[in-house]
């Protein structure tokens, strides 16, 4: 089993920055991708950014160039990722969910952390 814990969500003004963190625990040896999705009220969940265990990244069109996903390279396994969000816009307001894909357990989700961009 893989468990995920997000942190860092907050209220921030437009143009501001925020860092989200996601820590995986449990059977983390089989994780090969981690990343972030978000869901705004009355909208479908969308992919924000993903990172693989070899460091490849992919971003959603709406955040490309503003958000950066990274991993903690202190560990050989993929178990701690960050999402640096810059130049935040009101439309970035959503609950941000961490996701992990593992060969043993498939997809796992965290509980979500809320981000509100408002003046």
C-alpha cells in the first residue's frame, strides 16, 4: 500500500508563489511516477504536473512555464515531490491532489490540499 500526504496549500494573492509538498510512505519501492492533479469547484480533475523516477516531467498546458515539479534527490526512490507555483492566477484556485503510480498498487491519491488565489 502507498500512502500520500500533501501539504502547503494556502491563500495567496494573484501573482504570488506557493510550494506544495507530497510525501509517500508505505511500499514506496515500486513507485515510478508521482505528480499533481487539481480540481476546481464544478470542474473535472485535471493533470497539473508529473515526474517519473528518472526525472522526466510533463505539465498541463495551463501551468507550463509557471509551475515546476521536482523531487527530493536525497533518496534513491521516488517518494517526495514538490510543486513550485509562481505567478499564480485566480483560475489556479482548486484542491490539489498528489498522485502516485506504482507497479504493485496502481494509482494512489492523497486527501488534497486547497489553494486559493484571491486578493
